[in-house]
């Protein structure tokens, strides 16, 4: 990132999982990649993006998603993530 020395992070808001994956793989070691969409929160965790800019008021549910993910309890993580997404519709 020598051409923008003050760049420290980027907020990813696209619904494209492939774009999120490539952004994290390409730049994740030199800048912070933040998720900007509750709908892609679990997918972001799967590729190593842990920072986020929450767009809803579902922080408690998303915290449960993160805890379940960290404990490898994917059934609970998916259940709570779906609950969060459905609330935002």
C-alpha cells in the first residue's frame, strides 16, 4: 500500500462473497478489512474478517453469531445469523 501510506482499512459492503474473499486474501495482511453488511457477517468470519461496521441494531445477536463461530458451533451461528438477517428485511 505504498501509494497510499495513510490507508489503514476498508469497509466492504458488497453482497459478493467472492469480492470479500479476494479483498481479504489480497490486502488483509496490510490493512484492516471491515464488514459493512450484517447479511454477510458470517461469510466474513469464515474468510477471517472479524471487524465490522454494524448497520442494524442487532449487535447482541451478531455477538452470539461470533461466539458460536469461535466455538465451531456452526448450527447455532447460522441460526442466529438467519434470525438477524430476517429482522433487517
